[in-house]
C-alpha cells in the first residue's frame, strides 16, 4: 500500500509540472515578428484587396475606425491614384475616428483614413503626415502591388 501511495505521489510530481507548462504555452499569445507586438489570433483583423489578379494583405489595428471598415466588408470599390504616392477608395459609410491614432511617417504599405474626405488611403510611396489622417493598419504582404491597382478592387475579410 505504501508503494502505491509513493508511486502516485512520485508520478504526480513528475507529470503535474509538464501538464502545467504545456497548458501555459498553449495559452500564450503569438508574437508578431514584424512589429514585435503580441497578438491574440482571434482579435486580429486581416483584410485582402484583390486587383488585377494580385492580392495585397493588410493587418488592421484595433481602433474604432478599423473595426468599422472591417464590419463593412466584403466590398467592391473603385480605386483612384492620388498625389503620386497613394491609392484611395471610399467605403460606403464614413468611419468614426474617436480613439483612432493619427497616422504619421507613412511608408509603403501604410493604410490610413483621411477623415475630411472620407477616403481610405493605401500608400505606395513615403508620406509624412497630414491633419485628419488616421492610422488603420499596415500591409503584411503584396504592398508592391498597390501602385498598379486600378479600377474596381475586391476587399474581403481573411
């Protein structure tokens, strides 16, 4: 009887920490290597823009404006070139920018919302900042296709 009790205690000491460590590892959110931010998969908002058979993927930030854009998807919208460094499109409904960070130091692949005109901006060239320009997210792949986008594009949740 003492041997059985001793064996059960011994096995509990050995296997309990292993179980605890594996459960903790499974519950740990993943690290986004590009940004260094810890992200929980279920909270990520990923969108795909497809034009001319090429796809650009954006990861949206967790702002109110980004969530409102995400909630309007899927969409087919007309994309226009603007300023020689950006493509713009107009979502059906304007976005609420309360609590949304201002966009600054925009580079290739930045996604922003220009509140005064109600357009979403995809940068294919560098751009500093502007009053009323809010950050929505960043491309994670296909940013090289932004410059060539023309006509109607399809935007979907991924």
